[in-house]
């Protein structure tokens, strides 16, 4: 990885919805990569952590974390100090003008919360920040943009998936006209954002990739089990939050359609609001005895599961509110370990997996098609081996996160050279 020579004392304030989060290892990897590239970071989190575990990468990040008031009424003194301080800032008029332009289009408590958080950030202004960068273009970018208007400090953004597809077009257009630039991690999202701005050079495609040193080559042998022996069931794995866009109900219904003479077991790693509902569905489908629900696990434990499993499945879909995955990092992680993946042709998934070449893809919300793909892969260990080898080759040649860090470093450097 190229190390960018930065001007002295360039402090970058990174605004996050929550930190640390087990489900956002790709963000943690990027933060660590930027630190290693010479950036001086302070993390601004809009929420306190709710996960009980941490990944090792979180302990390697040296940046200080500052927590904004998650709810304004919980810290009224900080909020009032932020408000009174804002009256004296030269950008106050521009901020209020923008806020009252936004408010009629989004009359909500959240809109006032973002304004209050931005005012607190602008008053406290940790560690003499000289640049603002938001992770996610929805609520974190709202706080970041408001703070930028108030202080005059420029801002940039990393957009991902849910934040793009659940934000109204008017809001994305406004933010893309205000930010110096934005990056996003799938071509699908990149092309959508391009349609919403006339500043075509302000949107960049940057796959966040994987820290391949952390996910080294797995030289071990995969099993040759084919589901015919009840004492050697094929080990199916999935990692992801139990939320609508992950399609776990579709996956469970597909498992229920597998032939009775096929022997398999399934393990799920992850938390999520719909976990109880999924367990009830599994019981209804008479699958409970074949399923283990592991809950959230640390990264080293997830890696161990990738190396022991025979097949990885993730039935991504577009949720009713438009939410969807970009390119799920778990597919990249599993592929890096030669674990063959079955998924759906949603969003950025086909940018990693090509059906029949390095994985198997089916249409979303189609349990029958998913069951057919699962049965094919379970019965054919040679196919699993071929797909897994090809998947690893694809990841190691195209999804090294160092390329993304180099790109981000160069984008920041170009902006700071203009300001010098």
C-alpha cells in the first residue's frame, strides 16, 4: 500500500452512526487503513455501542472516540451550549436556511436531532478537526453537512447501501452538491448516485474490499461430504443480521424444500430484530433440529466457521422500504477462504459472484430456485471445490482493501493540496 505524505496537522473527524459495531467490519478496516496511511483521525459517533463483543480490528484503531448526544433530551446542557454557541458562528445563517429547506420535506424528530448533534459537534470541535468525513450518506451525512455549514470546514462522504436506497432522491442530490466528493462501494450504487448530480467527478466507485492479511489463504482440506451419509451432514453456514433484506425467511423455506434423503446442518451467525421470528419459522417448517443459532460472534470466531463450513448461503433481497445490501462483506470474507457461496442477483452481489464460475446465483425471493442450487452444491463436492477456488482467486485479485485505502488517500490529498 502506498503511504501518502500528508501536510502537517491534518486532523480528520469521521462521523459514524455508531461505533464500534460488529456488523461494520468494513468500516473498521478502512479506519485502521487510513491510520496506517498516516491520517490523524478522531471518531465522532452518533450512538453508543450496543454490541457486547468487539472485533480485534477495533482494538488496533488508535483514534479517540467522541459520542454525541444520542437523544437531545438526555443531555440538555450539551445541546443548549451547542445552540447558544451556534448563534455566534458565521455559518449559522446558512445552516438555518438549509435546515428550514429540509424540514418541510422531512418533518420528523430525527431532523431536529441531527441539527442538535451538529451544533454540539461544532461547539466542542474535538482535536482541532480540519476535515469532516461521514460514513453513510443518510443520517451521519446530515450531521456532517450541517456541521460543515456551521463551521465552514469541508466535508466528504462514504456511501454504502441502505443509506443510498432508503434516502429520498432530493436529499441525495442536495448532499452531493454540498460534499466535495463521495465514494460508494458498488457499481449499482455508483450509477444511481451519478443520475442525481451534475457533478460527475464528485462520485467515485471504491470497493472497500478485504484485509487479506487478516483473512489469509486457507490451505486446509474441504470435506467431500455429499449429503448421502446421515453421520456426515454437509455443513451450511450463513452470517448476517436477522433483518428483512438478508432474506433468511426465503433461505429457511428453501431448506425445507430439500429432499428428505439429503443430510445437512445449518448454522447462523448474527443478531438482529427478526431472530425470534426466524426461530419460530424454523420450528414451523420442522427444521429446528438441524439449525444452530450462534448469535453475534467476534471476527476470529467467524473466520473459524468459514474454514469449517462446506457451503455459504445468503438470500439477499430488496426490502419493502427499498433497503438492500450493497456487496455484503460476508460474501467477500467467505470467498477469501475458498468457501463456495450461493446468493442472489441483487445489487452488488454479481460484481463479486458470477453464476457457475465462482458461485451460484438465483433470483431473490425464490425458495424453489434457491433449494435447487443448494441441492446441486450439497450433492457435488467437486463443484463446491471448483467454485471455492475460483471465488478466492477473484477476491485476492480484485478485492484487496489496500486499493481502496490508496484511492481514498489520493482523494483527500488532492483536496488538501488545493487548500494549501
